[in-house]
């Protein structure tokens, strides 16, 4: 669902969690060079003078949506932009899974207040603290 022009403008002024802000848009327009985008629609920029790298998220600002190849580039582990190097994920790298924290599908181990089941019994390597 696309936002109307006015709604998009007001969202960029007053909220940072639902994408880029107006200040970010101006900063990137003035100082940033577009270097590529990932499979999730996130756009990546590099500062023209300083060694800074930026991402504008496609939707909510959620760092877990940065693609595998782009993660290394964003954290300065490589200077090669993934779109230039034909990045291929390694066999041990898992595909992206959306961050489900705070949703009904979040991980809830046995013993959690929000899950069914009972916490496993403590083994001999742990002694529970008890006040005297």
C-alpha cells in the first residue's frame, strides 16, 4: 500500500521507525552516492567524502532486513559492493527470516510466561539461590 504524498511527507518529518526521515533524505541527497539495493528493496548509499555508509529501509526500520552481502559492506568488512562482485551466499548462511519479536509467532521457550509447558528441571550443574 503506497502512501499519499502528504502522508509520506509528514511521516518522514515526524517518525523514524517507518523508513527514512526528511533529514536523512536531505543528507543523502546532498552527501550520498547511491550504490545499490538488495532483494528486500532497501537502498544503500555511501558518503561522497567521509567513509560513512547508509541504508534506507523499504518499510519499517529493521536492521534484520539487511541482506547477507550488504551486511558485510555496511559494517566495513569489505569495500566491494555486493552488486559489483556477484555475491553468492555461503552454504552455512541461512536465508533471511523476519524478526518476529513482539508478535504471536515469537520464540517462547518452555517455562516462559507466554508459552505452554513447564520449564525443564534443573540439572546438577546449577544450584538455585534461596534467601536465608
